C-alpha cells in the first residue's frame, strides 16, 4: 500500500481522489452509495451569491465518449449552501473544496468572505470559466488580466488557511500564459481543466440540441487535452500544485494525470455513469501505484517529466513498472 | 431507502410488440421498489463510448422467489444505447442502479382511479394498478399508442381489471383517436378521485387538463432526458410550482419522475420563465 497522502498547497489530504465541481452536487446524493469522507475531498458545484435557476432545457447531449452540458450554474445561492450543504458535509466529516463562481470580481470576493474561517471549508476552487458580465460576456479564464484580477482579489479576501486554486479553461491559445498570470496574482495552485466549449445540432429538428445552444464538453473524450494541460502547466510552474480533471474513469486514467504532474485528481462525468466511480478510481489508483513500486503518491507526481534515463535506469531500481524495466533490460 | 448499484443477470428477454420486456436478478433493487420508481441501466459494456445510463420505469418487482429478487422493465429501441440493451440475452448481465425517483403517491384508503398509459408508459401503471386493486379501489385502464405494435400491457391489464379501453392514432387497435379522448367518460364512469398517467409529455399535459376540469388530481410520471438519474447532474429539470406558489426547476430524477400535473408549468417546459426562482440571476450568463 503506497502512502496516498497528498498536498494541495497548505492543505494535506489523506488521498488524492476528489469529486469534480458540477458532477456531484454537494455530495449528499453520492452519500447514498459510499461514505463521502473516504474521498480526498468533495468538490462542490460552483456556488454564486444568489439563488440561480440555470438555463432552460434541454441541458444535455451525449457525445462520443463524452457529453455536452449547459446547466448554467443552477444553485441555491451561498447562504442556503452554507446553511444546508456545508453543514451536511461537516456532519459527514468530509473535507470540502468549495467551488465559487461570479459574474464580476466583487461577487467572487463576497463569496470568499462568506467562506472565511468556516471550519468545513478546506480549500476554494475559483471557477473563472464563467462569462464576465463586465467585459461583455467574455469568459474570465480566457483573459489573463481578468483572471489575474479575480484570483488576486479572492486570494486577498479569503481565509489565508484556505488555499485558493484557479480553475482554468483549455479553450485558450496559451494556457501557460494564463496560469502564470494567476500564479503572479497569488494562486496557490490550479484546477485543470474545465470543460471545452462545444455544440451539437439535432438533425431531426435541424436546430441546436441544447437550450443554451453551446455547452461544455466533458468525459473521456477530453482526457488527452486535460493531460496535456496538466503537463504544460507543471512544466512551466513546477512549484505550484495541480488538481487534475477531465475524463477520468479508471485508476490508470488518474495515474496519467499524476504522472503528468497533478497532486490530486477529480472524478467528474464518470459519476453520471457510475455513482461509485470516485471510490473505484481510488482503489484502482492505489493498486496501480503498488504495481509500479511507488512507495508514495508523492513520488509519482510529475514522474513522466523525468528524462528517460532517470525514468528507466536499472540503477534506480525502484519505480519502473515491471514491464518497462524488462523492456529496458533487453 | 437508498438506491443501490447491482450487476444484474438477465433472466429473460421477451418481445412485446415493438418492445422488449426484461426480467433481471437485482435483489437490492427489488427489495425497496415501488410503482413509479425507475432504474438506470449502463450501456455498451466496459470502456464504452456511451457514458450515460438509460432510464426505464419499473414494470414489476418481486422481492423474493425462486431466483432471489427480480425486477422487470420495458425497453423501446430508439438509439444506439437502447439498441445495445435489446441485443442482450438471458444469462448476460446488466449494470443497474435503482430504485430511483419518487414513486406514485397512493391514497391510504379506497380511491377510484383511472390509469392512462401511452406506449410503453403503461409499464409502471401495471404494478400501480395491482397496488390500487389490493387496497379495494376501482380501477379503469386506458391504453393508447400511435399504432397497434406500440401498445403495451393490454393483456396483463385485461387480466387485472377485466376490460381496458384501447385507442390508437391510426385505428389499428381499439378505437381510433387519442387515449385522452376516452378519459372524461372513464372518470365519470367510476367517479374517479385521481388519475395516474405515464407517457409522452403532450399526453400528460392533456391528462392534467382533463383532471383539472373534473376537479381531481392527476399524478403523472414524466420522461425527461437525464444524464445521471441520481440527482447530481441537474440536466432533467422541469418548471414546477411549489407549496409556496413559486416555481423552481426541479429534477425529474429525484423530485419526480411522478409529479402532480397541476404543479408542472407545461407551457414553460424548455423555457426560462422570468418569475422562476433564480431567473433574475441569469442576466449576462
């Protein structure tokens, strides 16, 4: 059994498998299938200041190895969230990462203040992939200045004991440029990645399949994009921890993210097809680390970045998977 | 009652007109299943590109018996996922989550009821009819479909209640017409106090309208497109009026699939009415 403890900034988690924002509500429904305190943490659906209806239906379209959603951040608002959802998570003894979303910087700041000092809040994930009301609907995470303004403001307003992670969109020309801007603004780490913007047209109605016209693509279809994003940001900013997500549905999928540089992973869309997926992924990841001879998860984080000689050297003798060691020996 | 995930061996698959009637071994689901509950079935096998489950109303549940607990459901083939399911054979297994949703509310005492099924929407009404009959309630069953091969449950319904009323759009079985054409007379015939229905949205809305004209309740089971079936994805919402008179987007999978028809704002389905709770926060997004 590898030591699965991991660090996300100042936060220590007993294991690296979390839920993903927007894919597990606030954990209560999954609590019917397993004890949510067994997870590294529960990442809650992005919460905003006010109750929000979300978009009209249809909100979902299945796509090859994925799905599009256009929920539109339906939620009860921060006060109800704290009173009901956070209280429930605290009762379960679950560690909680609260995802926050806003239409302008002040809204993010207001949310961070509401969560200040709350004992049930382990970390804040800042969803900056929603449209910025002040810049004519442009998504914050597509603009380094807007991203940096939000992350800086949240970091200043939030409880210093709560790490602030920036959740970034892959729909940008240069992800590292955005990540650097967030790092300079004080981000304690990154959540990579949010959904990719996509669209499906219904060939029967000959109209967009979603009520919101476009939607976010998630599921295994986006996994290679997500692994690439984790790899690039880890390479550019090796000192900052990454929470990786995007199409993870098995322990080996999770291991790809870890090897690319993620210190923990979120299991998202897989939950829709398999409510037990987070626990299954945790068990499978544990076994995969053992098989490869890793004594701890920390040893595996970013392992794929090592140069080939270091990775496969028989002299190191420890980590290569038996098959890889055999291949190297021949 | 919590839903469970089970690997369920298929005991039998039977053709029923255009539909497929599955009986699977799922003791954990069968134990707590009630009429109106549904199950979510994984499709495509391991590593499938079809990542979402397909939802089916329970047609029956036998908590114990010769083969441990079994549940039954009815599948209509209308896409790649349901096509995969109907190609399964006895002896193979399905990954099933259930029982899901909120079952039909049933009055504690005797209460005459009309049950209206459209297509394979009849499936959950059959165990409901049995429950009502067991409570001593008179039951009328109306079945409708586009055409004869898309009717479901006529024989078993007849066995339960004697006579059923059948209507098809093309007149290929029973009378020609919409199943709701026969509803007012059925309500009056047995002085029904409640109508139960499952079928297409247009039919459910018409059932609700007719029930209201007769000043009785209609409990309808909707079929909304859903990704998870357990309440986490928020895709299957409908605009539903609450006790406080305000309308919210409620999840059909956990707050439904059975709703009081009078609470659903049918003309606002697929829209964002401005008075919906939280609609005012949608500006700019």
